């Protein structure tokens, strides 16, 4: 389930709302300002629907194949059962057998045929559907890449979600975490005093000790510490530090790297999707007779 990320225009607090809340009015948890949750980008909705439709179609096709095989097998068993019942009645009808001996001999001379499902046709249909799903995935990948290259909004939405996950993971590995306490209005960061026992750089090096965050402006963080003060860009700090600050996770990455990183993330996601389709194809092929090419 996707999340909608946006900032409060009054206080700048970053909010995340489940996509089902698009269009609803919520209150900012920081300043209580009423906000309307924005809609998800149309490209995101279309992409989600297209991928879901492709996977559902493949699953439905596989389910239909199993259902047809089960129905044909059941019918064949019923026909075999009827033949056994006829064979059991024959000994009790000796007079009828003698009268119809010639006819019975002719019937026995005919090969018994049990209708079997055309597995070759079904298998080819399933594989054709998989081929269409894979072609759709390739076309979708090209369309998404063009959107990322030409539409900054789509690129930033994808990259922001990725950076949010990166920040959350780095936050769990940040040791020790900052000390956060309530403070008077107008002080600290949105009413909180944030003091990092050890302020880490992007490469893990120690920058300052007991550094208190005094202000923030976009991606610039100002701190004071015993003996002085300093300013840093978010991209110069350990990513986990951004998890404790009211900032857009996208700012953790230097701006010149946004496009390249968005394309890398997109390529990784498509590689995972290709692996899922490949596993589905292998599963379908494993259910089919070995003589189907």
C-alpha cells in the first residue's frame, strides 16, 4: 500500500498518509492546521493498476488451466466407472449376451476411447499469456523510464520513497541516538531540543560531540556544541540523523545525484518484477507435459 507524503504549509511538518486517505481533511499533528491530503499522481495509479492487472491475468489463467484439467479428469473417471458397471451386469444377463454375442464382439473389437483434455493447446495458451505479460512488463518499463527522465515529480516521488526507507534503516543503525526533550515555544526544532551525543558524518566519522540542532533551512542543519557552532548539509551527515529531523528524506541525497539514483532504483524494481514473472513461467511450465516446447 502506497503512502502519500506532503508538508504542512503552515509549519513545514512532513506528513505521511495511507493512499486511501487521498482527498480527506486531516489536522497537522504539529500545528493543528487543517490540511487536505493530495491525490496520488495519475502515473502512479496507472502503473499500479497495470502491474496488478498483468499479474492477476497470469494467476487467473493458471487457475483456469487447473480447473479445466480437473474437470476433464473427473469426466474421464465417470466414463470409466460406467464401463465397469456395464461389465458387472453382463454376467447376469447371459441370455442377452448370447443373443447379442456378435454385436458384443464387434463392440469389444473397437478401441475404447477416453476423452482427454488437449494439454498441448492449453499449455501453448498459458505460455502465450505469459509472453504477453512479459511484453507488457517490458513496455511498461520503457514508459516508466521515460516518465522518470522527463517528469521531475514522478522521479522525486519514487526517489523520496526509496530515501525514506534508506533513512529508516540507517536510523536503526545510528549509535547512540540523540537525546530529545520538550522545550519552550520558539526554541529548538518545533518545540523539541535535539542533542546528538556523537554527530556522525556520511562516512561514519565523528564530526561533533553533544551537538544541539539549533535551526534548519531546507537541507542546511545548524548545530551548536561546547566551544562553537557549525552548519552541515544533510548529505554530509549520516543518513540516520535525518530520521530525527523534520526534513524531506530526499534532501539526504545531493541534488546532482537525484536523476541517476532514481533510474537505478527503477532498474532494481524492474529486475525484481522480471524475477517474479520468470518464477511464474517456470511454475506453469512445470505443470505441463514434457513434450510441449
